[in-house]
């Protein structure tokens, strides 16, 4: 399989200056991974672990106070390499929507409230293709029919739609130009379970039909189990474990992943479960050594001093933990 | 404390004068919460679960229906607001908006203790606060002189539970207490409710849309849909073997964290969510796989079925 996204040693920090105090928030702190064409790659982690920032950098959206410190994100579209961290604004405009699109967090609130849904779609189509208004009009209808969304929605204002419908409209908007890579940030968070299932179904349909690559960020491990084919777990700005999803759930290796998966209650099981003690570290003040050691039940002295590297333990598995290395 | 709710109705008027419609947010809801029981109201957003809680707390006037707290009607009980709030406390969904960012955490705790007359001096108050914080796994030393932004969401939620405990309540209303809390800390908050029930015999109304934590913590469950309770009974029985088609749909839609389970069937989402409130018959009829002629015409009655109540014509 061809690798469509290659991320190497990516570091992106927020530099905040307030009342003469400089704070550096290390949101993405040395991340590298590869995503193959046609894959659904999941990024998991708690709030404040840098997963949303990582997605922003993948979309080439680094605006102050967020700044790229090191590393590169290389996209490979039909053997045309593109380093999104080093392209100019003009090229970025041409690449976005057509090649890479982004479903931002809380995306049910991104639609313009005073424009009808159809107009919003036509704006996008007209801006990024040479289609005329007429053609765009029918193109949008055709796409809605293909996705099984009611056409009535096109003539409503966003506030007339329910949250779940707005979320599906935003996903349709992000995919109407058939991009090669879709980045989705928490696409199902804040939705009801039944609607959440509908959105997962929609994303899967789009993936099957357009043969695109999906990168999904969500904290909900249940969603990852149903959607992602490969998952990486982030903790404090770094990847701590990466594995195919069935291996990840069956046999997690990193202590954090283990505790995270064990803390999830499931239907049909009332046995007492325990949460992970402590709280996630602040990204502006990371503990020395492994960032998870203050909460880790099996921490040793080496964990407090040196940070473990992300090493390949099996062909498709990588873990960053001193215990796993041996 | 035993809470009895009988035939509760809440009607909101929506639209302008010309298109005025009556939206029944809570439609003839009855349930009991026994002393020392965790009772869960489950449903999608807009099903009326929060409105029910607001009525129970006296924050919203019901259109019809009766509520009794240990045999005292709510109207009489709430007349002495201080006494009412001592017994009944609320835990809100978003721990970040519960606390004012410009006020110190300890300020909230001291005010609660002193205003309710639980302690008469700051020294005594500090002792009580420290004791309550230790129940939720924290200590007064951790919160002294600190502002809300210095805590994580999970810690803030613990503090707001500790604050609710300061008045020795016998009934807690928890409105989506874990939906804003990180996944790794969620279960520890849920465990707290279990502990509180066991140690102090507090009754808890646990409102959520998350079936997996409900299954874990609740004794009895009521599933709400568009203002109606469609199924009510023992949590384990209801969720292991749901009877109402809506409960079945809810149960199979929970994403189980195991990649080997997959959804084979496709799900039908309603495109007319608001219209469902105004339908004459069963409100789920538009999406129900077992829909019959009668469902569209008449609202089903509450049917007793093996120790639980189901609102569905299928079981008549």
C-alpha cells in the first residue's frame, strides 16, 4: 500500500506571552506516523493531549500562537509530493477541499446561520472548481441523493436543522469535491447514540464509495472500535502506542492504553471498574521522563529519568514504554 | 428520601403568535425513586429528561402533575427554600461553567457551609469541608487558595459533588455528570455515586444519554422518548432484554469498545425530529420496524410486562 501521509518528528507548540511571562505549550511534541491510502486511521486520547492540534497541523493550519517548531507533513497525491508545512498560501488554497478536507470540532456550529444550506454548498463548489452556478446546483443535489440525505435540507437555514443533521451536512460539505484525505476532529462528539451511529455509517459509506483516506480524532474508544482500522493513542503530545484496532483492544501493551480500555464500562457488565488515578499533565509543564509516570502503576526509576522512545515491537505495532522494551 | 412523581406534564409554547404550537416536553410521566436508590433517566437530547429534573428541583413550573418528597408535596416543601436545598442538591453537566473563574474554589465551599448554618465558624467549616472532600478523594489542602482553572474537569466535578454533599442531602440530581469529563476519569466519578449510595443511603437521579455508565451504576432505569417514558424497570432486565423498539434501537447503537462487534443493520435517522412531538399516536411510529395501524392513531398505554412498564402496542 502506498503511503499517502507521512508525518516526521512533528513538533508544534503554542507560544503564549502574557504580562511578560512566556509560556510554551508543547501540544505536539515529536510525533511521527504514516497513513496508507484508503485507511481509516484513528487518533485517540484525552482532552488536552494535543490530538486536535496535530490535526490542525496536518491541515496546514498553523497560525500564531501555534507555531511549527520542527518536522514535516508530506502528502503523496498521485506521486506528487507535497510538504504542507512549507507551501505558500496560494497552493494551500488549491489543495484544500479538493485534496485534503477538514471537519473541525463542533462542526455543527460552523455553518453560516444566514445562508441557506444550498448556498453554502454552491459557494464551496464555485470557489474550488470551474463549474457554473447551474452545474453546481445539480451537482449538490446529486451528491445529497447519493448520500441519502433529504433534499429538503438544502432549502433550510442551519438553525432549522437538528444537531445531527447539521453534522451530516458539514461532513457532506467537506467531502463534496471528493478529497483524497479527510481529516475529522471529533465528528460524533456531542451527538446522541443513535445519531452518532448514523454519522459513523455516513463516514463509512463515504470511505467505501470514494476510496479516500480518513484520519479520525476522537476520545471515544467505542467509536474507534467501530470505525478505525488502525489506532494511535496520544498522551501529553506524543504517541504512546500504535496498533491495528483489533490488536489494540485485545491486547494493549502500554500501561496507559491498558488502563484506558479497562476503565470503559460496557453493557452487560456490572463488575466494579477503576479509573486512572491522577489527572493528565499540563502541556506547559511536563513531568521529567515518561510523561505518564506519575499516574503509572508500574513506574520504575528509569521512567522518572528518561523518556522512552516509540519503538517497533511487532511489524505493525509501536509502543513507547520502558516496560515493553524489556 | 422517597420521591414520587405522578402524571407530570410540561407544555412549552413555541413559535410566534401566528404559528403558536404547543410542544409537550414532558408528557404524563410517573415514576418513584426509592430511598437509597440510583434511578436513571435515559434518552436522547430533547426527550424531556432535563425538564423533568428542573421540575423536580422547583426551577420550572409543571403544567400538571404532582411531586411528593417523602409524602410532602413539592409546593409545600419548597416554601422553605433553605430547608429544601439542604435536602435536595444538583450536580451539573459542565464542571467548567459551574464555577465562576474569578472566584476561588474555597469561597464556594465556605459560603455553602456558613449560609446553611452547618457550622458557625470558619475553623469548624474547614473541618467539614475537608471531610467532604476526602469522600471524593481530595483534601482541603489541594483546593486552598486556588482558582477553577487550576483544576482538570474531573477534579472540578469531584469538587462540585463534594460541595453538594456539604449540606447532608438525601437526594442528588445529577444531570449528565460525566459527559464532559475525560474518559479515564469518568469511571471514578460514576463510582462515587455508588459509594455515596452505599455509605449515606442517598437517592440519586442520574440523568444521562450514555447507556454503558447507566448499566454500570443504576438500579432502575426509565427510557424517555419525546416526553414519554417508553420503558421502565430494573436496569439489568431492561438493558439485557429490551422490549420497546426504541430501547432496542438505543441499545444496539451504543458503540461497544470491541472491534469484533459490528453493526450489520443500517440505522434510520429521523429527519423530522421536531414533528415527532406533534404526532398523535405513538411518537416512535415513524421509525419503528414493528409499526402497526393502531400505533399511528392512538398513543399506547403503559403496559405492565414482567415487572416493568412498557409503552407499546406490541405487548397489549
